[in-house]
C-alpha cells in the first residue's frame, strides 16, 4: 500500500515550530512528481524516546480530479491534538495550495494554528490574546513554488537514489511567519524487518538552514534546530517508514512510525 502523508506527518509536524530567529530564503525549484499520490487511509503512532505511546494517528489521503487532500490527526492520551490538512496538485511537480496546521492541548507549550494559502500568498496565524479571545493576523508573503509544508516526505520519496542534496522551502511560525530552507541528504541504507522478513530502508537527514546572522549565532548559543531523521522504503512505490525529531520548539525527540491494528483475542468455542 502506498503510504500517504507521513509528510506532515511528519516532517511538518517536526519542523513547524523549531526555529526562533530566521531570515527568508531564496526561491528554489519545484518538487518533481515522479511518484504520484493516491487515495489511502493509514495508521500511525507517536512514541517518546523511552518507547511510551503518546498518541495514535490517522492519515487519510483523498484524490479528486487533479487535487489531493491529505489529513493527518494525532490524538494524545492527555487530550491534545496535532491536526494538519494539506491540499496540493501533482502535475509534473508537487504544488502546495493550502496547508492548515493546528496543535493544541496540554502537550504543547505553545499552541499553534497556521493557515497557508498559496493562491493568495497569505498566511493567517491564530493566537490567544491577553483577554483569552482568539486573535487572527493575516500577512501577505510571496510564497515560493517549492514550498513543502505538509509535503516533505513527498520530496524525499521523489529524490533520485544517490542524488545530490535536495533543498526545499518551508514556512515556519516563530510566531511571525518566515521562510527557511530544508536541506535533505541521503545517509544510506539500514536494515529492519516486517513480521520477521528482512527489509532495508533508505535513511535521510533533514537540516534546517538558517541564513544570515541568525545562522551563525544559533549554534553558538545552543539554539540551532536539531536535524530530523526520516526513513523510507524505495522502489516502484516509495513509502514512509519512520521519522524521529521534536514536534514543537525545544521539545524532546519523538518517533512517528506506521502502526498495525491489534485485534482482541478471539472468543473460545465451547466444549
């Protein structure tokens, strides 16, 4: 089965609030669409570094006409939610239309609600004012064609084996919306297994590139965003396997991976 958006899944989850003082980046090329996305429903799990399950997730992707809508929802044991809906097209290249990412609940020190609309070049950020009421601020930003919010795993799945470092743009809320670059590089193959059957996954590392003075100062003061690790299975239908990194600014590294259904024990037949 072709896995959907382990994307925001992932990686947008892991990047959206990791940077604190950034400068806009230059525009790059679009993300080539060598492997098209389809309609699918998958299951995810989010675990802490010690292996504890923190949240369960559903990733639903629907293809209608030439437009894909991908929705990933993580529901935490403490009632928190991480909810992202990404709409894009995939004719020759992936092109983001809208991305709406919401993190709320006690798990998140800084709740977020960010809507990106490339059709209008507008970014709307909802926040809670001092009076406790919702406040919405909209800014006009010239958004690059390679904007990858909600689509980072697609970029990885479409990288050529052994190819050079791939760079894509990402919009982050700090809380002011800013553009940064993600440098995606291949680390190599690593073994894993599926019900005892040996397999190999391609390991990629994603580095958030901070330009200007901020990029020089951040490592010196210990504020440089950590690199994100992502694994996929290659071949004719590349698929997401696992991702490791924080999902909010200065948060602990967490693991997002595929989950399998667990059935209750079948009732025993009577004698």
